[in-house]
């Protein structure tokens, strides 16, 4: 007795495709195909008129494919000469996968999301039985997806983690710590199958464990996006997610390649979202076309639930009129501490670096670029079409230190001390320094006004009372009037950021 729930796989099959116009709809063509092939001792699996445009597809064993093409060419010689038949050819190395499901549309959409487009699909609606034809190298991944849907088998999500510095390294540990719990509670099997830095990449189809640092340290493989894509294909990995925890301007150029090759994208890297608006929009179109997602909650406010909140408010029609606050964990820490303590500016900047708040190059924070990026990312969530050049940025890095090597800059931080001592001392009494971002103007127009600057505020004001590396975002909307929605909390740090990235991975995994 056959198990009704079994997934049957028949390998080494071929499709003989028969292309032609008008003629193919004519009565008797199917039976002529049948007879020509049966007469030659070839057994025919399925004949389908839907598989190719203007064509008929016939399923045969791969060993018979060449003969099948020969017999059909002979049978339809006259029609070929008359131009009714354009082409008869075979596609080899195929598998037929048969299964029973009352929700095969869901399976098909999962297959599509994983870039699997069956060459042929036949369904016996009353029995819920479906046969699909896929290429040999897509057989395993197709089977896995069908098993997940039919048997509720845990869904394996394959993660490629790019960048394992402060944020990326912490993320690997967090995933390894929680993977078993997530498997039990959510039936999602998170497997880290690739880890890369700027120089090297390491692969592990079975998923990395606690010795991952050793593996990447001793990997001999040069970091390469092509190799990563190739690895995913070669091992037929489904549910792929590429996680970008670099700050690289070059690496983001590869996002479209990932999406085109079946990866969803998660990133703490802010660069893609601040590229020229045409690229920003083209990427969204590409995601939609490929049914892929790009999540980046940590781009603004690290682990704070900011982007989602703003997206939802905007989507639900709430008119956001202004967003302002302290957007940088680093500059929050620097000015909160510098304003109150007697330590030098450079000492406090070094502390922020040691605590993992700063960008890989701290000038990205001190120049205001990082805050400007965050402001721009939020503006674009509101469908404003601002460009980075539109932002008025007060740069806190002196011009002579802007273009030097990063390490030299860090070694010369003391050169900033006297200027900031003066700024601090020249404030009104009971005032403190804060570096703020402000998105304002008429946000119903195409562009908003974006300002990023150092200000002095009363110590007892909301901004003045900020502590540690906390960020604060005040979101003003039409319904909430004068009282903004306030989101406040740790605005930087490896743990909170990695946790936010992890949240995006889980969000993606659940919708997969
Ligand atoms: N530190 C924080 O609190 C927050 C950081 N972020 C973002 O997280 C990202 C990472 O920051 P950190 O972990 O602090 O940086 P990091 O400097 O500690 O680590 C960066 C990693 O990226 C790798 N990398 C650089 N270029 C690469 C390339 N082209 N290909 C492959 N790998 C490459 C480096 O080898 C390194 O492993 C940045 O984009 C930052 O803006 C976002 C929110 C908060
Ligand atoms: N360097 C950034 C990190 C988070 O985006 C900051 O300090 O805010």
C-alpha cells in the first residue's frame, strides 16, 4: 500500500518539448505524439500543454529522450516543413516530485521565493495529488520545502554572515546560544553556513558551531560574493539570508546579486539606504520582483524599535510632521559625559570606541555623517526623496584630520581637546552639549529639511537629561499634536545591535 503522505521522487527524467503555433491546439496531436513514442517503445509519463509557451511537453525517461525527439521529428516532418512546428528538443537531468497537498499554492509560492520554477506541473485536483518537474540540482531543495510544508518539518534557514566584528561577532554568539530554543519553540533551524570578513570566507554546510572563530581564522578561502553564491547553489540551500554587519561602501554593491540569487537581506550597514534615491528605489523594485525582503531595523537607533514604528505610522496614514532627537549612541555618550565630567574630549571619545559604540572609523560619527545617514533613512521611510547632499551637517572633525589614515587620526585625537574645552566653557550656565538630528519642514512635499548639528541645551530639559549612550527620538505627528511619541534607549552597542539584527532574521524566518 502506498503512503498517501509520501513524497515520491523519480529521477533521470527528461522533457521533450514540442513548439509550434495554431497547430498544437488541433485535435489528434496528443494521440499522434503518444502513438509515435509508444510505437518506438518509449513510455510517456505526462503530456502537458501548459509547460512552455505555445508548446506541448512530454515526460520520458532520460535514456529515451534522444530517440523520442527523433521519432517526433519524423512523425511531424510535414508540419515542420509547413512551419506549424518550430522546434522539437529535450531537456535532460530532471526529476519528477509527486506529493499530496491541499495547499499546493503555498508550496508553489515557497518554491518561487526560492527561485524554483517547476518546468511542468500536473495536478489531480480531486485527490490533491500534484506532480512537479524540476531540474536535478533543484530536487533536494524542492523536497525540503515540500517536506516543511506537508510534514511541518522544521524550516531550515541558511545564514551567510558578512562581517564578524563588534556587531557581527556578537550576533554569531547570540544565534549559537539561542538556536536550540528557537528550533524547539518556533520550529526554525537557524544554520550559519558562511562567515566572511573583508579578507576571508569560511563555509560549513552543516552549520558553524562554537569553534567558528578558529574556522574563519584558518580558512584559506578569499572573501568572495561569487563563491558564496556558488556555494549556496552547489549545496542546494533553501531559505537563504545574507546578513551584512560591515560598514562597507563596496560590499553593498553586491546586494542586487544576492537578491537575484535567492537571498533575503538583513543589514546593520546603513550605506545602501543612503545611496542615491534612484538606486534605493531600483533595489526595492528588484526585491519585489524577486519576492525578497530587506530588513534593517538597526540602521537607526540600534536595537530600538524605531524604523518599524515609523513605517507603521506612515503606512497607516498618520501624518508625521517632524522627527528630532539625539540619533547617535556615540555622540550621546561623548557629549553626555564631556558635559558633566572633567575629562578631556579625546579621553571620552576613546572610551566610546572601546565600548564598541563608534563606527569602524570614528570620524563617521564625529563628522556627523552617521547621524545624517540615519536622518536620511528615516526621511525616506516617509517617502521623501531627499539625497545625502541635501543634509546640513555640522562636521566636528577639523579639515586637516579628515583625509588622513584612520589610525593616525585616532593618535591625534588630543588635537581636538582645546576647541571642545572652549565650546563647553562658553555655554550659558546649567547648559549641556548635545549633537542632534532634525527632520522638519513640510514633510508632505517631495523633500524635507534635514539638519545635523551640535547644540547647547538646558541641563534639565528632556535632551539635557539624556544618560550614557542613550538615543532619543521624538516623533511628532498630526494626531499626537504637541506631544511627540518618544522612543528612548541604548542607541549603540554590540549587544543591543546584534539583538536587533537577530530580531530581523527571526522576522524573516517566520515569513519564509
Ligand atoms: N556598533 C554599533 O553600536 C552599531 C553598529 N551598526 C552598524 O554595524 C555595522 C558593523 O559595525 P561594527 O561591528 O562596529 O564594525 P567592526 O569594524 O567591528 O566590524 C566590521 C566587520 O566587517 C568586515 N568587513 C569590512 N568590509 C568588508 C567587506 N567588504 N566584505 C566582508 N567583510 C567586510 C570586517 O572585516 C569586520 O569583520 C556598521 O555598519 C555599523 O554602522 C549599527 C547600529 C549600531
Ligand atoms: N556609531 C553609531 C552606531 C549605531 O548606529 C552610533 O554611535 O550611533
